[in-house]
C-alpha cells in the first residue's frame, strides 16, 4: 500500500508545488507579498519532492527498508556509516535538502502556518 499511495502522493505534492509557484507568479497580490526567500523555499521544497520521486520512480528504486534501517541505527545511537542507505547518492541529496529546509524553517514564513491556527482558536474564544 505504501508504494501505491506514496507514489500517488509524490505526484500530487509535486503538482501542488508547481501550482503554488505559478500562483505566486500570476496573481498580482501574491506576487506583491512574495519575496526572493519565498521563491527559494519553494524551490527547495520542489527539489525535495523531485528527489523523493526519483528514489521512488527512478531506475534504481530505493528500498524503504534501507531508510528504516538507517534511522533505526540513528535511534539507538549506533554507527550509521555502515548503513547501505548511504551508498545511494539521491538519498543523500534528498536528506541533505530536507535538513536544509529544517534549518530554514525558523527564518521563513512556513513557521507562520502554525501561528495562524493558534490565532484563530484564540479569536474564537474571545
């Protein structure tokens, strides 16, 4: 089930990122409030999605069990350098991009999403 649902989700998320980029370029108000950092974050998210789709649909299909074994080794503070997952370059790029996105979160507008949810709850209570 993970193969089918994950593959469909990868395609849908990539289409959503492309539509978001087109919207930011075409809608005047969205273009007005979107800065260069927002475009870079969107490109970073698209790159993460693309590398994930390459791992799923590419010629060298990346096995999810390798990812589980790698993160299992990290969870028990083992030596992750022996993990077979680290031999796949696309996996390394994918994980590196994901870590860069995590590092950028506190400095981007992506963090505002959580604040919007809490603000609406506070307004409803008053």
